[in-house]
């Protein structure tokens, strides 16, 4: 709770509010800008001084219902808060001050937004699976027609070469459809699967983007053992990491994916490691330190800031971890390393909003 006079001067607060905001609320003679109220609307606009609920309640004499803001704490970090304000009216019906209740809704807001994002991903996955299933029917018909055309003109080499080309392209489309179906389907139980099997559908979906972006793919499978996991959720992690790597190489480059058995010395556990490295522009330390924070993105309007946060949650539920190294100095690039232990039983991933 924060109590203020009609002039807006804050005269009383409590430790709970200062803990939520991360800075002193009552100004002292030596106070500086660090104890100012800095908040943002959901669309990213900064909240002006006259827009805060307490100011509006005092000015209008009308209570302001709960409103949500992204608040900049004293240490510079951002967190969601809810503000509810009411005016204090004297016996002569004159506003003498106001009071505002500050509620920390950061975890609740993140959970809500993650659930919304997860539902969107699930809906898109179901739509993709439905479309893929329907595409299979005409594909089978075209395959049969190609077979009949081959039998009709067995001696015409030019026609046969065209049919060969059509057949190859048709097989490629069929493979993409199959990979899309595999990518969407989520096993009801974790099962043993090799890293190569996890990567195959994802790489198939990205093959077109890799070619168009002039990115050379280097695969280094070093005989990693099967790992027990929820394959659909782990493919979601790999899809996110590979997609980010491609986005980082706007003018082409090299994508290196390595799978191998590994040993995490800090945890004394055996497992497998999947490394995804790119030769993109890299990230400064200030960005690396925040990339797993919810809603933190460097892609402006093109990013949600949830991909890596959800990915980390999925890997955590598999008792694994993600490491990242990046350099903005030549040679530039970023490498993500996913470690999954071989002796862990994955937790039900519905708890992290995964598909």
C-alpha cells in the first residue's frame, strides 16, 4: 500500500511495496532517479506520470480498478505489477489524498502468457497435421498417375526424364508431409529415441530455408546412445534452436549440429549432448545473460520472447540443462548445447505448457 497527499507527495508506504518495486518509494532529500516509478503499457509505451492510477484517482475523485503494468524495478529488471487506486475524500467532499495497492503478479502473468503461447503452438500444430493428412490423398493419386504415364510412354526418353523429375519432387513433398506429421505428434509417454531421430524431422522442415539462406549444414553424429524423452517436446526445443540459428545468419553462413555421448562433470551424470552452432553475428554478454528470461527478445515485433524460456523449461523437466556461448568478435557466432541425462525419468511436461 502507498498513501499520498492530494499534491501527489507520498507520505506512507510499507516494506512489501518497496520489495516488489525494488527501490524506496518515499523520496529523501538525496533521492535520485533510481527511485522513480517507471512502467510500461503492454504495447511497450512508457506510462506517463499523469497516467498512473494514483494520480488519476486523486485528480478525478473516482476509484481506479486493477490495471496491469510492466514495471522497471530498481535494479533495471522488469516485472508485472497490478495497481488499484482510490481517492481519499474529506468531510467537505474534497479529495485530500489517495491510496494505491501494489500487487506482484509477475509469476501469474508469465504463466498466463506462456499458456496462451502454448495453446497457439498446439493449434498451429493440429492445423499443420490436419493439412498434411489431407495433402496425402492427392499425393497418392499423383503418384499413381505418374506410374501410368511411365507405362504409356516407356520408349520416350525425354518424357521419362520429365517423369523422373516429377517423381523426385513428389517424393520430396511426401517426405515433408510425413515429417510435419511426425513433428506434431506427441507421444503420451516418454520413449527411447536417438538424437538423429529427434533431429531428422526438424531438419527436413528447415531444408528449404537453409538452401534459400545460403547456409551450409554440417552434421556430426558421433554415435550417441538413445535417450528416454518426450520426443515431441524435445523436437520443439530443437526446432527453436535451429530456427534461431538460421535467423542469426541473414547473409549466409554455416550451421553445425553435433550429437554425442557426454558426461556432465558438475553433476556427475552420463547422458547425451546436442550442440547447435552458427556463424552468425553473435550476442553480447548483456544479451546472453537474459536470453532465457520470459518475454525477452532481440527480434522486436518478430519475436515473442518465449521460445528459449519454454525450451529451458522442457529441458529442465528432462533433468537436463542448456548452455550457451557466443562471441561478437571474429570469429563471430553462437553455440547452444543441450545435455540430457541418461538416468532420468522425464516429468509430465504439461506442467510447463508444452504440447
